[in-house]
C-alpha cells in the first residue's frame, strides 16, 4: 500500500498548526525576556485540562472551554512572571538561573495538574465527525485548528507592527534602556506579554486536548517542538513561524517514513 502523501501533508499542517499557536505565544515571552521558559508546555497542559474540566466535568460547550483555557492560562502566565521570574530577576538571577527556575516551575505545574485531575489519560468525550475531501480524511476540529493558527499568526504580526503596545514590546526587546528612557512602562508591557503568551499556549493546549488523549506530561514533547518552530521561523518574525512549525513536523514524518493516512481522534 502506497503512502497517501496528501494525507501526510495535511496531517503535518494540522500538527504544525498546533505548534504554531504555541510558537506564537512563545515568541512573545521568549523574545521579550530573553530566556527559554521550559514551563511553557505546562501552560498548554493546563489549557487542555481546562477544556476537559469545562466540557467533560461541567458539561458545557467547547466554546466556553476556549474562554476558560485562555483566561486560566493567561492568569497563570502573569502569576509565573510576577511570582517567579521577576522575583528571581530582582535578586540578581541571570538567564541560566531563570531557565532552571522555569524547569522547576514546569514540574510544579505538572504535578499540581496530576494531583487535581489524576495521571491516567482522559479525553473530552467528543466524537469529531470525519469526512473526506478527495484523498483527505478531515474533521471540523482540524480545519478549525489550521484556520485559527494562521489567523492568530497574522493578528499577532499586525499587533506587533501596527499598534502602540506592539511597538512597545519590540522596543523593549531590542533596547530596554532606550524603551525606559522613552517613557514605556516596561513592567506593565512585560506582564501583559507574559499573560498573552500563556493565554495562546492555553488555546494550543485546548486544541491538543480535543484531538488527543489528555495526560499531565505533554511538555516532554511540546516544548522542543514549539522552540524548533520559533527558531526556524526566524525568532521574532511571526510570519515565518508557520513555515518553521510545518517544516519540522513534516520533516520528522518524512525521516520516520510515516505512512499514516488518518490521525486518531476521540
């Protein structure tokens, strides 16, 4: 049986879109703070479990889950910055210390999630109806994921290039001293950036949880993928991030000789 390359390419676009949403949020916090936050994938995990909590345990529609995941992860990102990273930076921590602190924070978040919702895999309990488009097997969730990822990438690019807040973020990232001298409130902009980046991680996690089994340890795989998309995408160049994410997922499938013709969904 030959490889359905159209399906492989589409599957690459689906998973690449998931990592793209994560990479867009990562671009904000990484580009501004200058150190890799290895707790970032745990923000995605929280987004997935907020979806599980709202959809499966409370019985609400998945649209409410998007709101819950966005807000919960945004608040977590703000708390992580205020309670951990700014605290360490004010006491002389360098980027290595902050990176190690993010690893510790990731373990803490992961085990809190595991203690609350348990460690066995769970699902949203939603059957996403599949349908065929030519040689492709698709679902509404996968199409929504692709369009959401591209939409968010364009919106964030416009935010950073066309708005006062976006220009402030770029200014702080390029030259914090000059930004401070220009009257930019660095503390407020940084807090907003961390909250926004974490909120986008929550959206990515919700899509991930809706498509796959939820378990409290996805950070082991999602962190490297988001960082690779960030690096290949040209660091702070948001419009290049889609290419970076899609390239890494497709090249990984190509190297492994993957011949899967349909993703598993629950």
